[in-house]
């Protein structure tokens, strides 16, 4: 079955180039009306230019699609609200949000100015929060919404020189985890993308051969899947060079220790058992609480009241 987005309206942030441009074009090719958002700044977030977004709109229109450009800085809620208002005025609904906009200010933590740490958090994390907040009630009232956060392997696993970027990129996963639960009864599905692509943000960091394999176009199918009507929710998909994976946060089974061993020394003595136990993927934070209490009740030989 072909996945299409006819009569759907999508906002793609940071869509003037790279991954965002690829996402916007492919959504439009499959019937979506697209808001092409791009501040038009440099990789490190400086400056502003609307030419890139307008060029993508022109590409979409040349394909016979509908699109509009908006230069909102995603870190500025007032500008984001204006973008959403214009989209609603033009098309009357918003079905899809792809939070893609981002900047880089890489340095080792020792050398990093806190203003650069804060700015990266503002764009990646608060930018995703602002855009999601601006469309959330619309999607609830429609009882339909598909939202993608853009995470990164730097957030999931760490990357030297990217403490600011990594913190922001894991932050959007935490954001997604809760929104997927809160949006479920309104048919709002929320997922995260962990892409690896050859864009201006990664140019010069790898060989030319690898860079050429990591095209944005090989990542976009994961986004298209995550914003379809039959999309999953609460899922992290890794994508790059035509390969796709699911990243999972898992927790070992847990080991209950008797009271006299509930000490750092007791943990050290049982560390292999604690750290090497069977792993499970929890679906919500409260499941950890229930698991730990259940282990304690079992160890103490007591029956918990329902």
C-alpha cells in the first residue's frame, strides 16, 4: 500500500536544505501541503536569509504541489505562533510536524562557552517544544497528529565535542516519550528520528565516499513512515545510507538486596548480577516503580495490596 498525505498539511522546520529540504519535497510529492520553515542562518545559527526556503517552495510548486515559506526562528515562540497561524489561515489544519531545525556549536566541554551550550539547547530542544506546543491543541481537536523529533546518535550514545548538541538531542527523546503517552487518546503519534546524513552540518567529518552514501534522501523514508496514518508511536528510528534500525532504552531486571546489604558495598558485591541481568524495555516511568516495589515485596515475602 502506498503511503500518501493527500489533504494533509505538514510543517517541516529547517527545510531550506539538507534533511529538511528532502523531507519537505517528498511529503509534497506524496500529496501534502507543506510549510517550508527556515531561518536561513549559518550552520552555527548566525544570520538570516529567506532565499533557501523560497527556493524549496519553488521546487514543490514546480512539481505541482502546494507550499508556503516561513522564516520563523523556532527558538522564538512568537514567530512560531505566527507560522502556525498563517498555515491555519491558508489551509485550516495541521496534521504533521517534523522538528528538524538545528545548529552546531561544537567544542570540548572544557572550552565551550555556556552561551553556546544554552543556544544549542534553545534551538534543538526548546525549538521542538515551541513548535509542538503551537500545534498540539490543533491536533488534539482534530484527533489526528503525527510529530517527529530529530534526535541523534550524539544524544543516544555520545560524541566527543558535542555535549551541548548531545544534551539537546537526548532531551527531545525524553520529550517524545511523554508526548506519545499524552497524545495517544487523541490519535497523536510521536516518534524520534536519529539520522546520519551527509549535509553541511557533517561535511568534512568523514571520507568523501562515505559522505556520498549518506544522502538526505536515504533518511527521509524513515520520516515518511513515522508520519503516515499507520505510523508507530513512542519509537526511535535510526536511518542513514539506506539502512534503518530501532534504538531502544532498556533496563536490567533489577536485584533486590536485603536491608543490611542496601549499601554501596552491597551494590558493589552484587554488581555483576545487577548490571548483567535480563533486559526489558519499559513503556513508561511508573513501570520502573512497580518493578522495584515488586522485587522488594518478593524479597520481603509480603503481599502488596491492589
